C-alpha cells in the first residue's frame, strides 16, 4: 500500500465533467464565485467517509444546493477505508471525489499524488479559520491537501467519584499523575488510574507533547529517531507505570474498556477532545461522575498539549467534479455543516466555533454540569507546533504492537521497543524507495 502511495500517481476519473476544466490548477485559479456557480449548476459527487455526523451534513447540503447529488459511502473506518481508497486508485476506477483521511495518514496519500492541492481554490488563505494543530496537519510544504473536519486536542478525563473517594488530587504534572496511579492502585488493587496495552497513536501524541520530534520529512528524505530528548522524557515516565503494573491491561475500545470506565476500575483517560460523545453513548453508567481537566504537564506551570486523532476531508486528484467537491468541503468544515456536526457530538477544528460563547458556555449533564468545552478549547490553542508524521505512518502504526508493544508483555523496555519500531520503520522506508536516516 505504501509503495503505491509514496511513489505512484493517481489515476484519472471515469465520469463527470472534463477534468481539465474542473481542475484547481495554480493557486487562486478557482474563485469562490466559480465554486458557487458550479454548485448552482449542479452535478454529482461521491463522498467516502465513516464519520457519522456527515449524514446530517449531506442532507443539509443537498437542501441548500438541490441540483447537487451526493452519494455518501462508508468504506469502513481508518485502515479499511485507506485500503479501499488505494485499491480504487490503483485500479483507476471508482475513486471518490471526496475522502475522509485522518491526519496521520494524510502525508501518505499526498506524497502519492492521490489528492488535489487545495491552494488552487485559495485554501492557503484559510490559516486563521482553523486551530493550529489540525491546520498544520493538512500541510505538506506549501501545499494543502485537505480541510480539517475535526480535532483531538488532548485533555485529562477523570472519574471524580473515584478521585474523591480515595482522596486523589487531580494531577497537573506527569509526576503527580504517576503518584496518583500508585496511590489508587495501592488503595484498591482492582482499580487503575488508566489503561494501556500499547497504542501507536497515544504514544506518538505523548511524545509530541513531551517535545519529541522523532520524524523528519522532506519529500522522500525521511529520518526516524526515537532517541531524542522528548521521546526519552516520555519513556522514562511511562516505563514506571508499566514496570509497576499500574496500568490496566485492557485494550481501548474493547467491551472491558467501556465497562472499566463505567464501574470505576479505570479512573481516567488522557485522550482527544472527541471522547465525550463516545462516553455518553458507551459509558452510560458514568453519567455525572466524570470531569475534564487540562492535560498533565511535563513541567509545572506549563500549558503544552498535543493532538490525538482527528480527520480531514480531501478532494481526490482523480475527481472530475473538483469544484463541487471543494464546495462540499467548505460547507462541511467551515460553513453550515460545522454546527450540525458539533451539535451531534463532533469536536470542531474551526476557531470561530472554539471561540464562540455558545460553544464555550455549553454545560454537560454527563460531566456533572461542567463547561467542558472551556477546557478542551484551551487545549486546542496550546497544541505544540512542529509535529510531522511519516509518509507511511499507516504501515508504521500497524507494526507498533510487534515492536514497541512488546514492552507491555515482556521484559523489553519501552525505549528499546521504540528503537525496534524505529529500525523496522527505517527498513520499510528503504524498501519503498525513501532515503532513510
């Protein structure tokens, strides 16, 4: 998959208007007036996405632009969707006009020339429209390969009932977090401050916050270095939790995970801001018990966070209806669609929403009447800059548990596990034609 994405070019579309007349071309080649004219004239586009709130967006979009027909297809989530998309690209058939792609996977499709550079629509002028983390994630050099759909600035979600019962203060630093984990598990060996059996996304987000920048990418020149100071800061701290068996050996998103959050045996999570809706539907027993606090810091008094998850909507290079596709992106990610998705539980990437008094002052019954968006919006402002993903991050993540994940089931240390992850990633990159360091 990565070989095709990194070194291949996308195929041509098979239907719709002439691709040359509808291509974005150079920056500013397609104006907003051109896009509006295309929306008024009508046509058909296909959208591949699994994000559930897009169903309402498609309905509202077609109501506003009745001459545009949108076919919304769920190709599966994450890796399943990427396999389906790459298969369509390789076959040069059935490629959608719009595709949902998570931030960590975006570089892979961008380098494979499978996505349209949206600077041709003036997307480069939207920098103030989105919060820093998601906006940086859709860039590859000066090119912009998607518009942020949502974001996942990290925060601490904790069970206040459990914290109160065992007199645990909400940790503001990672040292305090480790102390809280020790105190809780000593008081009740059946309770853990958190769970972890090895997760690539969580690990890279934690390294991101700690100041680590293990990935350097310049076109096809790529380096991987998990020996940097930020990475070691994270592994030194987290190894204590692993070695002392202070993390629940429960896989996230499993039935046991949801049950643990409901019965208090898993008392906190450090996770992206998209989590509340999942807790409301999946952990109903936790209603009124949970609260949200800022992400613990590596240095007392700090205010640095990182992103964990989030997706963009992209226009494929093969689309022959790019004006309609870009019009859909703007509707879903900037205009009317944002409120529809936020009302349905999505966490926004748009600064206007994040700064809106209505959004910030919304109280959550699930979180005991807390204005959780105040905490989460502040986290979005504090995302550390400068993070890069590999142009084959999908593959790298798929081998995490076979390398770094061994730290959770054997005597391998987390730092050594990351070294093994590094070596396998470098080896794979070389096989795919990248110049690796």
